[in-house]
């Protein structure tokens, strides 16, 4: 049987009502043409692809129905038409197209684009389960375990669905099943926990590793594997168990950088040199935390005080901010805010207003700007007890009242707290509401940084097309490194240069343009970056200049805490000149 005939038979098995074989062959060819054109990703090709894909979908070619419906619902590639997209997806799902069924289940569960509908979500997950889609079995298990989405809390049903998925090799279900069995005192939980660990699930590996009956070699092997997967607790425990001092330092620092506060005392000095801003944020989190961390809060406060003391006499953004909070000096905070320092901007806006008046203005929750300002107070703990959950609640209210600033504050805070799904949901809604370049960029970032790359790149391109310089610079870096996209140095160069030309106040843009330009243009952009005080540009210029020019430049950046690697290199160059 030829590939074409096999595809036709597969479609017929899924219930495609072809008028005749020739029509279905044509539909399949149109589908293939559309897929090929979409890869070229130009406006002209996308419009042409839409015609072919719509034709194939209207001929009831199942794969085309799914893809066309997906693009219509999401608004990626084609103009968004949710109701029409749902119709195509439902048609594909009625013929048991796995991806269409799962997408509909997801849409109705989370309400990203359509209204949440528990009954429809359960309907499609149940159909997926009947088709032996193990991710759906795992989801249904979680619904029954928690008693959510219209299903009763039923431990036996949860075990049933988890076991279906686990016994068919679905790793996450193995772990979920082990947890629910352990809670019932069923010792068979260990079988599933060990299987999940051997399959490489980080949380399972960690849970096995901390058991007392595990030998040290296995303990270290699992902890390292889980740590290398990014689990912050595993980084900390691996550092505690390993005898290799270099490994100990490396993973303890990773744990701290990922926000695992127990690791801070061991890494404060290293982080102070490498990333003082991150260290400062973590130390503030320790000091404001009500949890009984085995971290001496007085010690963390001492390190924070040292950071503030070391900021004296320095005029870099983080130094200005530290000095401002240490001396309660709004001038330093304003100077830091002017450089774009986020925390400084929040504090300045708060300090310029009377805290009681902010509370009063936000009392009836009708003024979105006032509610946004009150949320800032709760986020930073200024005039009120720090409460990030309360801040999120208020940002949501301000966002619902139409405050774009509050929306982006909400996305940022949700992301920083690890609530990625909700951050994406908020970003999607903001994009659908405004359809502007900033909302497209914010959505792109949160998608790309959380491994939803293909969709994120599409939104990023939309923002770039609208000349958003932040999006251009971000995309250019991806292109130059080949991260998440095919490496394209020519396109990266064009975007870096365009960024610098559109925003002449950003030293990073100018320096990037200089590195990708030639001769006179390179010199022009480099001079701009130096004049704007961008440390990497100043170091580069110092390296290629006479001592009389180089030394003053190096002296300006030798204590820069925002660019510690640059500062260290500048220090070595200065020492070589003496």
C-alpha cells in the first residue's frame, strides 16, 4: 500500500466522509502545501497557506480541520475566530483526532480562550482516556483525587486512572499514584515511586534520595539527576551530600539562585560578586518570611547591610537602589528608577504619595491606578505587611478595571512566584484585549521562557513587526545564539541595528549594533554605547584604546556590581597598567 493510500485509509478509519478518493487526495495535497507555505512565515505565504488549509479542512480532511481550528482559536498565523475554530476542532475530535480532543479538553479546563466548561473538559478527557491517551488518564486521576471540575472526590477512581496511565508507562502518573497509595499506607507505592525515579522524574528521584534506607551512591546519583533537571531542593541536598568541594559550591549556589533560601548562608559571598541584585531580593525574602527557615535572619540582615554599605559612593542602578533603601533617600531611588530599575520605580511611586492617601483612594476599588498602587505597597511591604498574595489579588482587580500597568505587574509577579499557567492566561487575555506590541512581547516572553516555544516565537514576531525594540532585541539574541530558533546572524544583525536606531538611549542596543556593524557604523554605535555609560562597551573600548583613554574608562567600571565579570576584567587591566 502506498503512503498516499495508507493516509487515505487512516482518514476513512477516523470517519472522513470523502465524496470520492480524488477529492480526498486533493485535500491532502492542499494540506501539505499549506504546511510547507507556513514554514516560510511571510505575510504573503501565510495568506496563501490559509486558502489551502481552509480548503482541505472544508473537505473534512481531519488533520487540516485540527490545524486550521487550532490556528483560528489561538489567533496565531490567521486572524482569530474562536467560534469557527472550535467548530473545526470539534469536527476533528468527532473523528477521534487525538490532538484535537486534547486541545478542546485543555481549552475547556483552563478557560484560556473559551469560557471554562467543566462538563466539556471531562467529556473530552474521558474520550481521550477511552482512546488510551495516558496524559488524559493522569488528568482524570488528578480531578478525582482533588474533587475538581465537577467530579466528586473519589480516591478509588483516582487510583484507577493513575494506574491506567502508570501501567502504560506515563511517568508523572507513576509518581502521583505512589503519593496517593502512600497516603493510604499501601506499601506498593514504593514500586511506582522507584519506577518514576528510574524513568527520570526529578521529584520522584528526590523523594527516593531522601529515604533513609537508600545507599549513599544511589542517593547522590538521584539527587544530582534531579538537581540537573532544575529542582532547587535537589541542588541543595546534593551539595550537602557530595564530597566534591567544587560540586558543593556549584550546586549550593544554584539552589540559592533558584530561590531556595536554605542555601543562602553558604553562597552569599559568591552571589554578592556574581549577582548582587538577585542576592538582595533573596535576602529581603528571608527577612520578610514568617516561615521558620533554618537561616539566621540576623545573618541575612547583616549581609544585606554589608551590600548597602558597599554601595556608598557608587552610582550604578543597584548601588543607587541599595543606598536609597539603606538611607531612605528618595533622590538615590529616583536616580535608580530613571535607569529602569524595577524595584526602585515601585518604591519611588509609593514614596511620592502618602501611603494613607493611597489606601483611601483604593478603598472602593473603583480607581484602577489607585488599586495598582496599593498592590505595590503589599508587594514590597511598604506601609503594610508584605503580602504577595494580596498584591496579586489587587493587581487582578486593577487589571480587570483596565489598568495595563497592573496587568504587566500581575504577569511579572505570577511568573516570579512560579505560577506560570496563570501568568500565561493573564498574558493571553491582555493580548486579546489590546493586540498591541507590548502585550504581544509580554506573552511571547512568558511562553518562551516556559518552554512553549513555537507559540511564543509567533507572538514575538508579531511584536517585532510592530517595531517594539524590546522584542527586537530579545529576538535578535535568540537568532544570534540559535536558541529556540534557527541561527540567523544576518537577521540578528539587522534587528540589533534597527533597535539602536529606533532607541538611541539604550547602551545595550548600541553596543550590540556595534558588534554587528563594520567600519564607520561600528565606531558610531560604539561611541554611543560608551557615552551612555554601558560597561561592556566601555571595557571593549578600553581594550582597543591608548592607556590615556583606557584608564579613565576602566576606573568608571571597576566597581560595577551590575556587570561583575566586566568589573573583574577591568580590575585586571588596570592592575596591568600600574
